[in-house]
C-alpha cells in the first residue's frame, strides 16, 4: 500500500473514534436519562438490520458462529459493559481504563496472530494512556469495584474483537457493509432481552430524542463501524486501536466548545501527548529498498575496445547448455 493510500485509510478509520467521541454530548443533551441498555439496543440493532438490507448477504458455514462471536465481543458485550462502567465510575475513569486498549491489543496480537510487539507501539500505547488520563481523570473518592471491572471487561472485549476481526478477515466476496451488519445484528439481538428485562418498555421520545437516536444509529454506529472494520482489514490491529484515544479527546473538545467546560493546562498537555502518540502509532518503519549487487571480478562484464571481438560468454555450466552467440562491436 502506498503512503498516500495508507494515509487515506488511516484518516477514514479515524472518523470512527471521532464519531464515538460525540456520544456523550448526544446522550446527555438529547436522550432520556437512565436508559443505557435501550440506547445500546437502538444503536446496534436498527443499524445492523439496515446494513443487512443494503448488503443483501448473509453468513455462510462457519461465518454464522464467527459473526456471532464478533458481534458479542464488539457490540453485544462491549456496549452494556461500557454503559455500566460509565454509570458507576466517577469522572473519566472509564475512559482511562479504556485507554489501555492498545496495550491489550498488542498482547492479544502476539497470542493470536503471532506478532511480536514492537517497542515503538508499546511506547505509543503507554503515552496515549497517560495523555488520556491527564485529560479526563478527576479526583474522586473510593472506586467502585464493579465499575472498574466492567470498564476493563469492555476494553478487553473490544480488544479481542478487534484482533479476531483481523485474524478471520472477511469471506471472499463479502464487503465491510455485510460484515458490519452481521456483527451489529448479532450484538443487538444479544442486548434486546437484557434491555427489556432490566429497563422495561421503551421510553416516550420527543423530537430531540428521536433525532439523537437516529444520529447514534446511522452515523455513530452504522457508518462509524463500517469505517472501523474496513480500517481493521487494511491496517494492523495495533494501528487501528491506537486511533482509539481520538474518542475521549473529541469528547473533551466538544465539552469545551458546546457545554462550556474548561480545559486546564494539564488537560491541554495530555491532549498533546495522546494525539502525538496516536500519530506516532500510525508511522511505520520504511521498508528497505532493493540491495545493489556487489561488483566482483566474476560479475564484471568485459569492455571491448574498438574493433575488438569479445569471447562468447558461457550461460551456465551444464552439459546441455549452449553458448551465446558472439558479440561484435
């Protein structure tokens, strides 16, 4: 892949975590409160069914269970655990726990893909987590053990789904639309019974809430996850997941721009660190170019003087190989 094409893939993939960074503003400003599972369901299932209608491709053979596993990891388990952590943890602690995702992906890539972690990727992941913690972490009292466990489990679920998505790839002739539709539908079907058992009937929606849910389903989920899974197919799992810090950074910028939240010097320094680590995670070491042949007496061609006939070179040494015709200058 050329440098320009890879930069375009990175830019398109980065739109997914940027879109996910708008979830907090949309949820707090437009949606009914205390309905995290219903919100997760509306994000996943309508988007998945829409993509299935557009793609018109269903899984075949082993891809029925593979789509189920990926849907459970990337959507069905990830969404509820993420919302549970957000409701039980103070401030941005859930985002801090989530920022260790790149390091989990590095470990799982070594285990499942046989890729030895590069030092630069480990450093980039560590610096990104430090930068995110500087942006979102606030002083708090005693931590909620269930919230911390849910935050880590959601991060591990998404990391495992990212690595398995790259390991399994896509069936021949199946594009990212269909693969995303399979996962969102499977994840939404897992969330549906949990949402109705825990939260009951759907809430009444006004125009703002309806618009917010439509945005979350179509842009924040359907489009964003198509770009995300497309990017995973073209980038390494580590490169893709190192774009994750763009999500809390986007949320912080939107909070400052739309909700009159302040940004301190420490937060600005953290944003610089996290963004720098994200960019560094996309840089690959240049591949070595073709080596020049070493000139030796055996491979130097003789140079003929004017009017001189060169002896015919031998091609090979086998008994059935012929001499090349003489070269006349």
